[in-house]
C-alpha cells in the first residue's frame, strides 16, 4: 500500500472520528438543554417512552407546538387580583375543602387562559405547560389526580389539603413576573383537622411537611 493511500485512509479515519465526536457532543448538549428546560418532565418522558431518543423527540415536538402559542405576561394589577382570589379560595378550605379544591382547579385554568395556554384537555394542557413550567408540573399532575378522587367523593381531607398545595405551586409559577425565580414553594391552607400543611418545592413531597400558610 502506497504512502499516499495510507495518508488518505488516515485522514478519512480522523475526519470520521472528529465528526462522531462532534455529533456526540451536540447530542449531549441537546439532551442537557432539554433536561434543564423540562426538569422532572424529562425523566418522566424517558420512563414513559423507555428510552432517551423517543422521549427527546416528544419534548422537541412540545417545544415546536409551544412556539405556536401567543403567550402573555400578566399585568401587575391582574396578578394581584388573582392572588386575592386565591386567598379567598384558600380561606374556604376549612369549611368546604372539596369545593375549595374544585375552585382552585378552576382558578388555575382561568390563569392559564389569560396567559394564552389551552384550558381544555388535561394532557394538552400538560404538554404546553411543560415547556416553561416543567418544574412545577408534577404538582399539577398530583392535584389533578386528587381532584378526580374528590369528584368521586373518595378523597380524604388530608389529600384535599395536599391538592391545594399542589395547585398553589403551579398557580404561583403561572403568576410569576418575567425574571422571577420559578418553582418556589407555595403556601398551603391549614388542614381542617389541625394538621401541619405541606411545603413542597419542585416535585410533590412524598408525605406531610411543615405549615406554610400565608
């Protein structure tokens, strides 16, 4: 084999290695970007699809659909109005916990609508919200599940209290002004039985936590 041929082969091999390394680097960078953006939703998608490639394709599809939305930030006055409405709902929890949870769900969806998110179809809501609110979306999923039990009359007072905490997490995230830190812990209503309220941050807590009533 001539020296020229050997040099050409070496160049081809080096180019292939460089291309492979660059591709791997870009792939890892895309994965890190999606993981940062979607937070716990990234792991949820990987688990559901059984692999990273299919999960990341779904998340990129969510991003594309999200760009089609016309999202709006709330005016300060409107944010304060919504916060006052939340306080009123929270205060009704002690006397009518199931009704308060239903009103909390309604209020969260009203805020979604004002921000420009779809308000019908839970999975559609989740898909759109996950792009900017992935770190509090686990709370919304938990609240929705408890809301289903409440509608069937099967939710305990403690579960209803937790639902209020979970709804508050997404509620605060949706109300956050541009530049505010997202995913902060919400305040919770006091339980009717006098138990301490939970104070989750990020994903929902596994069990009861401390009182954080505002």
